[in-house]
C-alpha cells in the first residue's frame, strides 16, 4: 500500500520539469567532474583530531563532516572534524551531546544531519544535530521516535530517516521521520508487519531511495526476537512537495552486513554475510553485488562479484563509479564498479588502495569526486586510528 504525504511546510510547489532542471543545474555547478581513469586518481593523507571508530560521516556543499563515534576507551565523543575541499583545511566542532551509532546525511544540499544514536548509557536518542553549510551555524531538531543507527535517504529537498535500533523489547524500529528543506519534521510508520534494519541507498537528483536487505524481526510483539535476513525492498520517492513509499521488487539474495551506493540511476548493494544452516556461529562472507535499475524497477538477474568477500564494507559513489573498500574481511584493495557498463574496473592494472588497513571506518564523498576515508579500528580491532585517506578524482574546479 502506497503511503503518500503532502508536506505543507515546504515552499509552494514548482512544476516538476522546472524542479528537475534546477536540481540538475545545481549538481552540474557543484560537481567539478571526475577523472575517468582510476589510475590517475590522486592521493593525500591527513589526521582526525581524535582517533575513533563508528563515526557518522556525510558531505554537504564542499565539506566532509565526521561526527561522534567511539574513543579508544569505548566511550562516545561529541567531536566533529570538518574538511573543506575548497580551502584544503580541517576544522573542528562539537555535537550538542556525545554519542555513537549516529546516522548522517544531508538535506537540500545545505544541511548536514546527525540523527539519533546511543548515549554513553546505551540509551537511544531523538536528537538530531544540524549543521548549516551556508551560515556555519549549528542547531537541533528531534526525531519522533528515539533510535540509534537509523538509515538516511537523501531525496533532494526532503530526507527520510528510516528505522534503527529502538532499545526496547522490539529492538528494531519501523519509524520514519521526513525532514524538509526548512528543517520541519513529519513522522510516520512503515506499513510492514516485520520491523527491518536495512541498507539505505538514495539518489538525491532523481528523488528516489531504496531501503532493502539487512535483517528483520519476524516475531514482533513477542518476548524474544527472531531475526532473519530480509528480502524486502521499500522504495521511497519525492516529487514536488510530496514524498512517499511503497513496496518494490524483492531483494534477490537476503543477507546481513551489506552496503550500497547509487550513481546514474543505478543502485548497487554489495558484500555482507549469511548464516550457514541457520547457525549464527557459522557465517559466510560474500563477494556478491546486486544491482537495481530505477528505469525498470527491477534487480538484475545476474549478480556481480567483487575481488574479495567483504562484510560491512564502505560503499561510496564517485562520479559514475560505485566504490567498495574495507570491511571486516580486511583488504586494502578497492573494488570499483562502472555503473555505465555494469563492470568492475580491470584489476590487472594499478588502482586506488588503502594505505592503512582498517575496519569500522567512515567515508564521505565531497562534490561527487573526492573520496575521504577516516578513522576506524586497526591491529585486529584493538586500537582506534585517526588516519584519513583522500582519493581525489576531481577534474577541474
């Protein structure tokens, strides 16, 4: 059943063709272009102000922001490290409260959102810290339901903050909060019998997002949760002043721990793990990559494969590419999928690779062309790192 909301708090609706043209023009102005040959991507390094993992990362304007996370002693932090691609400088700021397991995203190309999370008492929060890239000011808004690790879908002038960990007996949440370009919040609930914690992949230019894969609780309301890999796909859309969601094509290979990104109307979900024979002690990490095409509304019949199996990888769109890197199955290599051809970049040639082997890192892509990877755990997960690696595919200014 399609759920449809009219967001009255938004500015008067523009004709769809005019809105689409404005969005396209804005993207063209913001993106300097991408070097197509990965061999020619530049590299530089930096350091966060504080070593940490489980960081929330996003980009807005020409900025990459890395907020919160877990310190070496396991406590949460309020620190925010901000990189400006135009000035090539780093600055720091503070969240209003220290927390980890935050969701990060943006809305309207202006505001960075840091939503929910756990405080140091492992209590889920309604807090959303908002950074205005235009004014440089911070403010706060609130989710309708407290939760940690919600998923963020940037739909252009609206952003959907979906699901998460509720901290109660049900553990998984079906809550959805829409944030509009004026920072107004409207709260609804996913119309699904089973709460799901899925992968969020969105295309802010097309105003479409997928919430898919992950796992679900197939015994909601019961004393004991029963988690299973999810095959449901919920499609979020935004047109004019209206946003909504409905059921999409089933995810072809249900699994936990996958990640995804979108480019050129192609939504890519890769990696993750499955439980062998239902035994949670026996897991198999996968190299599988599934592709969803918005033009057809279907998943590809033929799955692709990365060079290595990856669990909880980082996934980012860089120009026409979707890049997979890192994960719990440690690898320094990148897997780079060209969405124009649905083929991975030839692995026989030199390509970008991590210098610091890490897991549980954070990643953001600035202007669609500068990939920034920061923090994480090294040396078998015992130590946190402040290492930042930047892969520059930007062409022109």
